C-alpha cells in the first residue's frame, strides 16, 4: 500500500481510492474507443455503436466526480460538457428508436 501511495503521490488511503476511482473512469472512457474500433472493423465501415455512448457517459460521470473531488475547474468544465453531449446522444437514439417502433 505504501508503494502505491508513493507511486501515485498521495498521502492517505482515501486519496489513493480517489485516484483508483479516477483511473477506473479513465479506463472506461478509453474503452469506448475500443468498442467503436471493434464495431467498425466488424462492419468494415465506420460505425458508432450505442455502447460507445454508454461507455462515454459512464466514464465521463466517474471522471466528473473525480474532477469535482479534486476541485479542478478545467477538468470539471470539460467533463460537464462531455456528459451533456453523451446524454443528448443517448436521448436522440432513444427518441429515434421509439419513433421506429
């Protein structure tokens, strides 16, 4: 535990868990690109699967929580806008699916 705390440059176990939480959000956020890439390779064209937006909003919300905890106004602004955009895309997808039904 001490080694991890030194490596992440944190002083308490609570800070360490926040860093782990932030890293989990970043991994989820990065995972969205893997989902998009795999879907595009399978389709042999560029596609944007709905899972991309769920990974985006999940990772974005975790990163926004982390940014708020860190009180980083630049990070907060960037993630807030992203979460709004991801939510809007999911809403539009849902609206289209209802219209098609």
